[in-house]
C-alpha cells in the first residue's frame, strides 16, 4: 500500500502559480528602443557608407561635391593632351605657319564629328585656321585611343583656352567611328573631303 502511495505522489504536478510578465515587457521595450536607435544612427550616418566621413552626413551631400562626369572627362583629357603639346603647344597656340592652333579654332569648336574624324584618321593638305593658312600633316591617332580617351581629349580641347565647345561623349565617338568605317575612309582627310562628309551643323 505504501508503494502505491509513493507512486501517486511522484505522478502529481504542482499547481500553476501566477507569474510575473514584467521581465518580458522590459526586454521588449529594450529591443524596441534598440531598433529605433539603430534606425537613427543608420539615418544619420548614411547607412554606414565608407564614402561618407565627417563633416558630411549623407551620400547625396558627398555626391554634390564630387566632380561631374564632364569635369572628370576634362581632367582626363588634359592629361591625354600631354601627347599633343609637341605640335599644338601647352597653351593650344600651335606653331606659327607650321602647326595650327587649337585655341580659338573653328575646327575645334565647330561640328564635333569633324574633330573626331581628324583624330581617328588624321588630316593632310592645306587648311585655314583662325584666318591663317597651314599645310602640314595631322597624324591619325584614333587607333591608339579608346572611345573614352578620344572623347576626353576632345572635351578638353573644346573647352580649354576660352574655347566654348560642348563636351564629347564616348558614345558619340563610337557612332562616329562606325560612320567613318561605313564611308570606307582609311586615308587622312583633306579639308574638302571632311566638309563633304560632315557638313557644319
């Protein structure tokens, strides 16, 4: 009999007691405040972006101070123009009666297609630039340059030294190369063939 009583005692569970839910509520509030805190820090610190450092507070602010695509092309073109200074000089004035100027040149600031064509295929024969006659050869350098490099150097010479030309984009250079290939032009241009192929816009 005592054996049965002992087994029954072991199978009985204690009655449930009303607990305290305060701990759960406290942890919920802490978690909620933590989420809000992370949200504010994230918002104020530009998503922890490596691009944003004090005193700047957002990617938009940093981007507004970054150079534009056109400014980057101009800077790159200025470096590339270092290959041209032997003939056209650092100031773009050229060599009198030998190599024409790029500063103030209607051939530079006019139809950009002509400028692309000259770089890609070169130019030979007489040409009048800014009221002066020249008769020398411009070497074809397009094969050695990418579309981006041609666009950059043209953007530079069309905007340097007081020239007011528009920038040239790599896509425009690619389109121009395709046009030149369609025309089957392999030799350097002459003034006449250039004007005929690419009339002033």
